[in-house]
C-alpha cells in the first residue's frame, strides 16, 4: 500500500491554488483594461459618427463652372 504524505500534498495543493489565484488576478486585470479600451474606442467611434453626419457640406466642383 502506498503511503500518503498529507502535509506535502497539502503544501503542493496550496501552492497550486496560490498560483491559480495570481493568474486569475492577472487575467482579470487584463480583462478590465481591455474593457476600458473598448469603451474608449466606442466613445471615439460615436463621436466620429456624429461628426460624419453633421459636417456633411455640399462639395463645390470647379469643373462644372467652365
């Protein structure tokens, strides 16, 4: 029968948990940054769409006056 070293197994599992928590925190931070970038880009896109439709002016064509 194989002996189980509970204290070393618990230590190994605890270390894996800590690594997983650190990785999760890093991924969450990156997710928040990406969400913020998306919000910023959406704001810029909305601003540009507004400018595109409100700043349309007739184009004068000098060739037609000849």
